[in-house]
């Protein structure tokens, strides 16, 4: 009887753990855009304004104005094609990638993120965001193992800010937890949780990691 009760209790704990992991996985797959979209929209505007200050001829000025004005999918696609050599066009790529993601056109979004992450002319913050978003796109496409590896690789970039590292480590840990690879998940989540006391985005991702780490650390009750 005791053995049966223990098995039932162990099964219940495992079900609760898996349910929590599923909820975290669902959160990332459906709501991560809401967390970063505000950053991207604001950052796109900042990029255009910053480059506008550096404009030194009428052609560049016109390009910056056209890029800044583009909002629809068709307009953004035309801008990205016509002004591909202008640094300011990355603001249009950001907007267009989000449209592609909403349309579930993940391959096209991934192409834009790849261009941005490999561009030497964009700020580090934009390059890091593009790298993270490329990993999110992999996850949305169902390539979860590849996404987990990509997040983990991004997290070890030495110059990356604390906030981006915490997000990358948390995202990788969350995915490894969903694979039931608790050792790998715990390692990554512990790294992310070190940012729990930090302000802003670093603290947000650090606390997410801390909460998930506590959940996957649950052990079945022993007699």
C-alpha cells in the first residue's frame, strides 16, 4: 500500500513538474514577441534618428526619410531591397521581421536576422537581439534542439551585456528542461539566475530562471 501511495505521489509530482515546464515553453512560444516588440520598435526609431544625425549628403538623407516612413509589409520589402546598403535599413528589417513572424513566415524572418547579426555596421545591442531572435524563430519552427544549442552559444559571447546573457541562458535552460535534460537545464538556469538582483531586463530574466530552476529541482518525496 505504501509503495502504491509513493508511486502515485511521485507520478503527481512529475506531472506537476512537466506541466510547469510546458507552461514556460508555451509562454516563450506565444508571448516572447510581446516582451521584445516594444524594445524593437523603440530601437528601430533610435537607429533611424541616430543615423539621421550622421547623414552627410542629400541621397543619404532621402534614404533615411524613406526608410523611416515605411510601415506596411510591401513598403518595408521595397525599402529593404532598394536601400540594402544603407545602415539605416536595419530599422526596416526589424519591422519586417516582426511582420513575417506574425504571418508565420519564419524562414524570411530568419534571413533578416541572419543579415543583421552578421552586419559589421550595426550596434552590438541590435546584433545580439538579432542572434536571440534567430533562435526564437528556430523554436517557433519546431527546431527546438537547434534553438536550445543556439541560445546556449549566444550566451557565451564575452562582450554581450548581462541582460542579453540572462535571456539567452534562461531560454536555453527552459528548452533543455522541456527535453528533461535537467543537468544541462540547471547549469544554464543557474547562470541566468545570477542576474536576479539586477535591475531591468537582466533582473526579469534572472528571476524567470530562478523560478524555473526551483521547479525542475523538485525531487520525488522519499519514505
